[in-house]
């Protein structure tokens, strides 16, 4: 068994020849630099370009890095109104490259890491202003989210993709356990947050949909020319759950300071000057498209989203300290743990 992060090309070729002959002869395998979860590689072959996505090596937290679930949901969404790469093959045999992996199509386009989309100011306009392009990108994300949540899980073969019952109660239990398992330092605000969330769980309203679990700008590919949404990536955390979890998670990410971390948010940024909708406008558009009047308990959903992100980052830091992170800069995220918990507590105490 290979314990290198990058799979051995000869070993992979032998497997593909027998199991995925349509990919052709393998030429190169290059790791993508972005991402902190499942390592992804651009696979160039004699028949085209593909993406190989694998689990990280070493000890994994329970239920984390489930590439088989990721492959299942991508397969289920083929041909739907939700754009995803083409699912090609799943390998659940750890002996082939040292972990489970799957192969999907390579989708060409832009991945934006800055929520303010400043890079669009540097491109030729060709009759369309940078502000209108930014507005379209946010509109495309909003529409895709509503489209995802509007799908009937049974209709796409995902009726068994999640457990019944109060989604937020289950999620709070899951992320609390994962945070504790991965904790590397004391954080009093995180402890307060866990207690507050447990005491303020909304009643189960019965809403259930397919949720992405990490719905944010840098997990999407947009057309370079038209800004159309070409594909949504990173379905590792997808499940059947509450649709407001995805919406609040994205809005939470946009609240992050513009100078915080590798994926800057819009905190302190005057959105109107950039053509980007406010949080209130974005949520209102979602509600209009989803056919609902408003969303109650928004403060809880935002605070929960901060805690969930805190738990995810804590897990990345733990893997970095253990030496099996997929990104060499994983330990740099340790500096975000305190600010994230502070923002979460602020979201609880301030009236939005």
C-alpha cells in the first residue's frame, strides 16, 4: 500500500486499465493547491482531463472525508438543475492507492477566492461592467441553492442520504463531538457557544432537503466569459438536512472580515458599491424563489454556522499537527480559531 499523498501513476494506471478504461492512458497527475479536506488531483490522459479526489491519509475522524458519499450525491445530481461535474468512477478499495478515491470530469472555468470579486475589475468589460458580473455571480449562487433545496431526494435516489429527526440537534451533536476530538487549545467562547446553541435549538419544522454542507463561493466554478455557474464542487459534507443550514453558512462566510484568512469575506465591505447584494437582499431573494415569507431563528442559524466552521477549521489544524493534512498550510489556520469563536459570540449578542 502506498502512503504517499500523490498516488503512484503506474499503480493507478493498472487499476484504471481494468476498471475505468474510458480514461485512457495516464500522462500526468498534478495536485491542486487549494482545499483543506480531500486532496484533489488533475489527471491528464490520452482521452482528456479528469479530477481524482481521494481521502487524506492517516487517522480520520469518524464520518469525515466520505468520498463515497460525495460520489453518490454527484452521481444523483447528474442532469438536474444543479450543475456538478460528471461522475465517472468510485474506488472503495483502500489497497489501490492507500485510500478510497473517485474520478470525475474536469470542469474548466474560474474559481474565485475573494468574496468581493475584486479580480473582475482587472478584466476587460466587453460591454458588461464588473458590478453587473458580480451581481450575476451572486444571483447564480442563490438560484443554484434554491434549485438544490427544491429537489425531491426520492426523485434522484437520495431518500436514504440522511437520518430523520431534528437536523440541527443531530448536527450540533456531531460537530460538538468533532470539535472536542480535534481540540488543540482551550477556547472559552467555543464552550459558551456550544452551551448557547444547545439551549436555543429551534423546534423541528420538518423541512428536509439535500444540503451541500459547504456552500460557498470558492467551491464553485464559473464560466470565464459569461459568469454562468458551471459546477458546484466539494460535496464531502452533503446530506439530507435543513435547507437554512446552507443559506446561513454562506451568509456567515460572507460576514467574515475581508482581511481574515485565505478566503476573505465581506465584513466591513460596502457591498452596494460592488453590485453585491446585502445579506437581507440575498436572503429575501432566496425566500422569494423558494416560495416562503421569511426565516425565523436566523440568529441561531448564523451562530450555528460559525460553530460548524470553527469545528471544521479545528479539524484541519488537528490534522496539521498530526502530520496528515492535505494542505501544507493547514497549521496557519490555527490563528483563525479565536477570531471565529469571537465572531460567533458577537452574532449571538448583536441584534441583526
